[in-house]
C-alpha cells in the first residue's frame, strides 16, 4: 500500500487509495488499537468531519473499525478541526479523528488524528498506525464479540465549542455596532461562525453557508475571497472573515475590500498582545512563506521571530520548544498557544476583532503596521515530486532568478505536502519584476514535471 501519512494526516482523492472505505476501516481499527493500549480506562474516540459528500462513507468506515476493536465512538457530525481537538480534550477521549481535506476541493478527503490532550498526534504514533495498516497486522487483531464497542452522538458538541470560542474574546468587549460578513466556504463553520459573531453583538451577513457536499471551498472561503470582498464593499461592512473548509484558517477583508493575509493578522495580533502583556516573551514563529514585510514589521515592534518549516505542525513544535505564544503562516493558519492547542480560524478572527475594538480604528488602518513587499505565488499541478535540486533546468533557472533579484528579493520553490502541487513563490522590489520572474520559473516547472 505504501506510505499513508503525509505532512497533515492522510489525504487523497475520495474513494481511491488511500481514501477508500477499506483503508479507513483499517485506520480506525489501528488507531483504536494503538490508543487502547495507552490507557486502562473506558476507551472512547471522537469522530468529526467537514461537509464533503465522502464524509459519510469515511465516517461509517472509521466508526466500524474503531468499534470492532472494543472502543466506543463519539460522533459530532460536521465540526471544525479545532472543534474536534477541543471536544477530544473536553470529553477525556483517548483520541479524536477529523475527516477533512481542509482547503482542498470536495473530491479530496483526509484523516487527521488528535491525541487526548488536543494536539495532533506525533509522527511516531502515525508510524505505528501506518505499520499496522500497511503490513496487514491489524487484520489479525480482533477482540471477542462481547468486547466490541458502541457509537454515541454528542448532541451538544457544537454548543460546547461555541462557548470555548466566545470565552477567548475579552469579557469587557462586545461586537455591538460592527457589521461583519462571514464566508464559511460551505464548510464546517457554516453553523458555528455566524452564531458566535451574532451572539457577541455583531450584525452578521453570512455567505457560502449552504453546503451540499460538493461546493466546499468552491470559489469561496479563505482561498477565494473575491465574493467576500464584493459583499463587504456592497454592504459597507466593517470587515469580512473568510474561513477554509475545516475552519482552521482565516483570511480577512478590510472595509475597503482589500485582502489581509495571515501575515497582516499575525502582525496586528502580535502588536496587541505585546501591548497588553499577553505575548509572553517578545517572539513569534513564522515560516519561509511569510512576506519580508512581516519580518520588518516585527523588528520595528521589538519582536523577534523564529522560522519553522511550512506546516502547522512544524510551527507548533517550534512554539512549544521555545515557549512562544503566537505563531502562524501566511495562509491564515494562526496558533495562539494561550487559547487553543491548534490553529483556529474563528478564534483568530475574534482576536483580530478585539484588536479593532480596542484601537477604535478601521481594519485598513491597522493593516498599515505591515508594508507587504511584492510577492507572487503560483501553484502548478505536477505528476511527480522529484527533489528540486535534481531538476537541472529548474536549478539553473533559480540561479538566474536569484542573480537578477540580488538582495532585493528571494525565491522559494517547494512541493505541497497535501496535494500534487509545486508552489513557486517570488518576492522582489517591484510587482512587474516579481511577476515576470515567477512566471518564468513556473513555466520551467511546467516543462519539467507538470
């Protein structure tokens, strides 16, 4: 079968390996077996999902596998990934499983696993599960009939998570007087996000909140903010908030319709937290994808930064290792270690809105804290992922690009850890030069491996 786990769990096209019912059944059995051996109490695993059509198939397969190993299943239904992390910890479950392919199109799906403390499981745990599945060993481990588990539905899971999110918003503030547009990407936040912001006092207009199983992330949400920008300007809203399919990312739109990436939001939150004494040590974790403008902004604020490899797991590991409170990615995946164990788009939005209320300034003005350098990101579909340095034509093209940019820019070419994509990112002194070099490098990638 080959390797199952990538940089963010198991992911692929639904109903083709590894995202088949058969594999999900085996993964459920292996996960139950591994976590059942960690503790001696009554065993339970939480399962949640986003709104993809294939979620029904995978949910039932996972649940069957877990139950067959003598472990009970707690079903939440559609729930953001950070909501499953919280529910797992809150319910004292052995583990939590999220069925989601995050920001990917509906054809894809994935499996992410959280441990009892609400953190994503370690690579060593993933390897244990993978070995049991790939080797087929899990097929020969079966409890007797009287030892199998049961399934239960947690009816109040959404309400519990809503209260967690609201508790992260300052008790002395409300969103009274604010008009917000919320884009839920037809995903897991479609019920939760509008409720939270409305209950805190905002006048909420919700868009892309009618999931049909196939429209998740379809020209909407954190990766496609055009609709959100139009509605914000049309309704004269104070801000727009865009989440991805599983609700762990946030991209914002200011009152003028301009997009604010994770870099803007990290800068705004870092300043707010430092002023209020909640940042802890003056340090933030970012990734190589973060714009040079964020680095300059943090330096001006007297905040140092450490750079982690791309991926929320890498960001969190570096945060934990150095006891850093705030970290995140340009894509909008932001982690507040003092508030949650994983990135949470809704909690991130609440922190940004709290900063707006405290400063009494429009979002566009607050965004001036960072001057973004011209940056171009191009994603290319590829059929293979050979080492970048092994592609002689691309290696030569990168050398020419870096020579032309000198110290005024940089080039970063990497493969997606969750999709068959090669990402070409270029920063430069002017938009024209940046776009020209990015197009040149993208064409080189297409000719070599597209």
